[in-house]
C-alpha cells in the first residue's frame, strides 16, 4: 500500500506541474503557427471543383422551373489543348447566340453563301445583350439556394473546392 501511494503522489505532482507549464505556454503571445498543406494537388482540386459545379447545376436544373434559366453543361476541349473542361451556359445565353447568328446570316452578313467570321457574334456580345436576363437568373438562383438546403450545400462545396484549387495553385507557383 505504501509503495502504491509513493508512486501516486509523484504522478499527481508531475501532472500538476505539466498542467501549470501548459497554462503558461498557452498564455504566451509568441505561439508557434503550424500550417497544414493538404494532399491534393491544384489539378486534383480543379477536378473536384469541376465535378462539384456539374453536380450543383444538375440539382439546380431539377429545382428550377424557368426554362430559360436552365444550365446546360458540356465537355469541351479548348483550342490547342486535349484537356476537356466542363463549359456550362444558361439556355438564354445559348438562345441569344443562336438568334444573333441567325440574324447575321439572314441580314446579309454572308459573302457568297459563307459566313464572315469577323462579323460572327462572340461571347462578349452576347453577355452584353443578356445582362438584364443574367441578373434575373442570378437572383433566381440565389433564391433557390436560400430555399433549398441541399442546393446550398452543393453550392458551398463547389465554392470551397474552387477556392482550394486557387489557393493550391498559388502555393505551387
């Protein structure tokens, strides 16, 4: 019994001393900062963000009731690259591009039956023409995000994944 008591007393004293040291250390102003770097590369975070974007738009399309605000995503290879990217556009943008191209063809911006590429509409033209519709679409999307927690979750995950990809890319530079 005496031996056990003799062992317990030093252990109790040591624990009090250790906790006192921890209290002093944590109250110091110069604390060590530990930075944890994740295991995923910038490219992997980019893939995660791309998939999260597609998942978000899929759920958005299920909840959306306004056809012109529906998002259409497709895999596209940029010129000069073999790496496919998901390009997502709202239907109103696609319709505006189609209508503008059709008007250019019908109004004689062709040369002997062929379209002059210099007069073909580009994305900047269409963005300008659809500014008001884009604002309405953003307001509608924001409303759906606020009303549906599952959509808010998908949006939040997409935003975090995209931010993580950007941060990791900056770290790799």
